[in-house]
């Protein structure tokens, strides 16, 4: 595999940009080698500067559920761009995407568009505080909600502890109102909610996808809903990955649980920078200019980003993309069955809908962050390189999940599984 041009660009990038990247995990720090500079993508494939071709499972970290360069998304962007790229005024595309989002996610009676998932979660927490008049909120250990100061807190395992900052530059003051609790543990939350009377909200990914893939225990999410109701705490589902992925209506549709607020991103921008938060109208009416909670954005609801989202959501709705994806997932799982049996106790494959996690562990089922912390990341690093050599691009960290898109063909899936067989043979039979 040639890497000369990528390596050269990376050398240059490192001089000009910290770590050579604009987002840390891209730098391949936890796997072998330098990052690849991707030049183009079409469907399930990406092509790097050196001319290597890969079947992609990073899919821009989730947004590309229709594959790269989807023709409908591209035409929508081109047609919209011809008319101008930004006006800083209301635009009909915002109304149309708002309609599509609120129809698909019924708990979102109203929505506000922003430009990233980080902005969405940050604003949802501010809104929850403004609405309830309370200061603290609970986040779950290991859940990632973007990089806002008070959300860069993950400390505390087992029992809830006061948050400790996870990054330099985040003050203890910033972290002090963030309470951390373990996922899949209702008792821990009951304990916090009973002890603390200043909790505005709890935010979580209904299905955590940013620290391995952890699935909710039966009735965990329903139990959470009742606990929040009992203690007057707002329930915020961060569906930036889950939304439009696990189902059109996200994890909340799949599990039949209605949050008070929801955050979205990734898929709703189809590869352009978009985030959104929304929920009950009585809560959303607190957002400025209607209410006292300030939140704004020069490029919020940008016409191009909205056009891409509209094209993607319409296509997903009208051409039964989730049904087709389910067939692909079933096909992939059939092919993966022999790997699962053969390497049981060493390598674990888990999935929900088109989200996959590949991990080196002796566990049979992952239900907590503590279990994820035990993964063998050295083996994942070898696996990542072995797959890259075989033309399969996985996200460059064993904590990240893999995404199947509707553009992955049966042939792609067959190639992927046989690459996986030979990579695992190499790594696990030593
Ligand atoms: C990606 C992600 C975010 C942050 O979104 P950005 O657009 O990267 O700011 C927030 N929450 C979850 C669950 C995410 O996966």
C-alpha cells in the first residue's frame, strides 16, 4: 500500500496544525501508522491521495448513511448553491427540514438548527437549566456529547461522584455542576435524584456509541423515563448518532421511550455541518427570541446544509432505506456467524441496526463502560492495520463503532468478512 503522498501531507500538516488534524481521533494515534488523506468517495468506497481504494466503515463518523456522494444529496447542494450559500435570514429550507425532522421524531414538537452536535448538546443543557431553574445535570460515564466544557467530564465509576474535568482548560467550576453516573444502572440514578434537589436534566445516548457499543438492559430506558418523571428531571436523549440510524425516529422510536429534549446531528446534515435540538413546545418556547434562553448562530440553518439534510431524509423515507439496510445487516450477520463462533472468548462482534462494534475481549456481552475499559487495544491496532492492508477502512480507534450504509453491496460485505477472517487468523492464531 502506497502512503507517500499522505505521509508528506501529514508532515506538512503537523507543522501548520496541532497534531496535523482538526479533530484528534483522525490522527491515528491509537493505531499504527499515519492518517490517510482521503481525496474522494463514492458509495461505500473512499480513495486516498496515493490512489488506494477502501471499503469505508467510518462513513465520516456516521453521517453518510446513504453512502458517499449520494446523487440526490449532491444535486440538492448544487442547485441550492447556485442561488447563494448563506443569507443570515430565514430560509424555506429550514422550514422543510424542521417539518421532516419533527414528523420523524414525534417527541420533537419544535426544533432549532445549529451547526454541530456539540452546539446541540450544549444548548439543550442550557435550555434545560433555563426551563427548570436548576443548575446541575447528570451525564453518564463514558458517554460523549461533544466538547463543551461542562460535558468534557467523565470521571467517577460505580457510585456517582462530583465531576472531574477530562481536559486541560476545563475548570473545576465548569465541571462542578456535572454529576456522573454509570450507564445501565437505575439504582445509581435513583440515589442521585433523591440526594440532589438541583438537577435540571440527565443527558445520555440511549444507545452509547462513542465508547464501544453498549446496549441498554431491558427496560432501562423506560425505567429512566419513570425516574425522571418521579423526580422532575428533564430527560435528554443525545441521538446525534442514534437518530435516523437505529430507526427513522431514532432510539426513542425503537425502544418506545419519549424524552423531553432530543439532540441530533450527523445524519441530518448528510455530511454538511448540522446539529439540532428540540422537544416539547413548552420547553422550546424558552429559547430566544421567544423566551429567555439565548442561543444563536451566524450559519445556523444554512441553506446548503438544510438542502443536504432534506434530500437525505426524503430519500430515506421514500425509498425505504432502513428496510434495505436491515437486509444488508442480516446478510452481514450471517457471514459473520462463523467468525463469532470461531473466536468466541477472544473477539466480540456486536451490533444494533447498522452500527457495529468489533472488539478484542473475552466477554460475551457489553453492558458497562468498565467492560469497555478492558478491551485489548493493542490487538485492535493490529487489526486496524491488517484490515487497512486488505482494503477495509475502519475508524482509527477501537472505541469507535463501524457504520454500514445503504451503498454497501453484498459484494462489499463479502469482501469485508473475508478480509476480517484472514486478518483475525493472522492476529489471533499467533
Ligand atoms: C458526534 C457526537 C456529538 C458531537 O457532534 P459534533 O458535530 O462532532 O460536535 C455529540 N454527541 C454524540 C452522541 C456524538 O456522537
